[in-house]
């Protein structure tokens, strides 16, 4: 299987399955000298950890991270950082009744077509549990960005079609999710991530546009079906005079100019423009539902299934930190790549 690595300079390689012994990630490209402890990573894994409320799967995982290499006396050494998270609460027997069936909305048929067999226990590599490795790596990326005073924060902004604009709307969405759970169903939603403090000019202007890299990273998260930058599809309904962001002097600002509006979501021509970066991820409803569904067996025989086991009625709450992690990884990787864009930058490091 290819495609287990992501990034150029800050590069991550993930491994492990939902019902295997463990999951983990190898992080290459972390500069030496970063203060780093297991606690720095655990904080983010807690945000993703299952079983914390009724809107999440009841699977009980501690998700304790083990820092195996790349750190000495509390500081990164510049070598590969290996992180491991062990699985402790698998119930593979929950899937035995449907092991020969292709679950609607899942990757089962694709895996079977590609490899000739599949890990039916929770989806294997295509399980949402795979994202624990991304969050662990993203915690390191975020810690480096914090050293540069760059903030990356994500939150759910829509759930069950309800915009989470206030406490009343959040309570309404929560009630709807719990109702769907009782009905054996699920719901999707939208996660929004914002990046502040990023200087202009980050990203490459052709194939490696910053927005293209962000879209690739976020679309690679399981259950994501749409990505928007800035106003996204709303831009298709406007005139140019309405959609353009006028430039004005940046008096008292960190950069020499700023924008009067931010329809572009902080990216123009594939490069950051110094304003807030806004990216949204649209998540489909969790496909593992207990309501009866039509499908076929591996031999083509029609049947119906009801998926048992422990599943999230929505992934939105736990996915916020995953979107945040992948955004941080992209931004950091592009920053490191940008260091060689100007000769003067190279001279600052190597000219004596």
C-alpha cells in the first residue's frame, strides 16, 4: 500500500489499523532544539479521544502516546521522531456477522477490488481511528508554529444542518444527534479552521499552491467530502467587484498592507496574503449505522445488514483536532520550504 506519507520537509509517515496492536507515526524534518514531552502531544490526543460523551463512540481508549525516538532530555534531536499509540479496547467480534458484506458508505468494496481481500474489523486503515497518528504529528507541528507565534485553531460550525452560532443552536444540534443515535442513524457537519500570524508569500504559485496543499491534506481525512477556502462556493455567485478584497495601508500592522475584507480566506494566487486563513471541511454522516441497509455479499448475493458495534453518531466533534493537525502540518511544511525562496534567507544562515 502506498500513500502512507505526507509532506516534503516536515514529513509524516503513519501506520497501524483500527483493530491491530497499535497505530503510530514517524515524523521527519522536525528541527533540533524543540522542547517536546509526551504531555505536549497527549493534550491533543485527549481532544480526539473516544468515549467522552454520548455524541461519541463508546469505545474506551486511553490513547496514551509513547515517544520512542527523536527526543533527548526533553528536546528534539533533529532525527526521526517515532510516536506510538496502542489499541486497548478492540472488539473484533462485533464485525464477524458482516465480514462477508460490503458496508454501504465504507471503503470495503474499494479495498476488496484493489487487494483481493480486506480487514473487515472496523475498516483497517480506512477507519477513523487512523487519524490518531495525524493528531500526534500535528501536535508537534503546532508546537513549532507556536514558537513562530502562528495560531491554528479549528471548531465545529455546523452539525445536522444547524449552524452552531450560539448556545441555543448547539443545544439543538446536540439534541438532534442524540435523537439520531437512538434511531440508529447519524449526521454530518462542517469544521472550520483558522490560521493567524502567518506572513504573506507562503506557498508555491503553481502546483503546490497553499490552498491546493491544504485541500489535499484535509480531503485525505476520512469522511471529508468537500473543502472550502475563504468564501468558497459563495464566490461563484458574486461579481468581481464584490468578491475582490481591496488593499489598504497596514498602519500599525505587522505587514506593510492589509485587506479591507477577506473573501479570499487569506490566500491569493496560491500564496498567503498576510490575512487570516480560513478553511472549511465538510464531513459526511458517519456511515456505520445500525439501521437496516441493502447491500451484497462478496459473492454478489443480495442481503441486508445492520451494523453493530460502537460508532460515532457524528464525527464532527472529534474531527476538529484532526483538521487542525493537518492544517498545521501543511502550514509548517510550506514555511520550511519557503526558507530557500530568497538568496538573502540562505545567506542569513550560511554566510559568515
